[in-house]
């Protein structure tokens, strides 16, 4: 299990790197912009979307979407 990152700056840095590594720089930026433009509470939306899923399950979903060129 990953360790908890306590520094907000470090968390953002690692998050952006993970997005960029997974999605590529262009898609990572598009993702961040899309999050900023949504109405409502994106934290709650992500919590509900990912609720009960392991990191491994989320990773498999991302790889499957990439294989289908959805992302």
C-alpha cells in the first residue's frame, strides 16, 4: 500500500507526474482543465466513482481504456 503524502505540494507534483506518465502530457493537461471546469464537488465525484476499487482495479481500467484508444 502506498504511503500517505503529507505535503500538499509533493502530492500535487506526484499526482501530475502520475497523470502525465499514464495519459501523456497533453491528455493530463486536458484532464486537469476538465476537472476545473466541472460543476459541483469534484472530490465527492471522484470518491463516488472510485469507491471500493483497488489501485490495481483502477489501473486495469485505465490500461483497458488506453488499449481501446478511449484515452
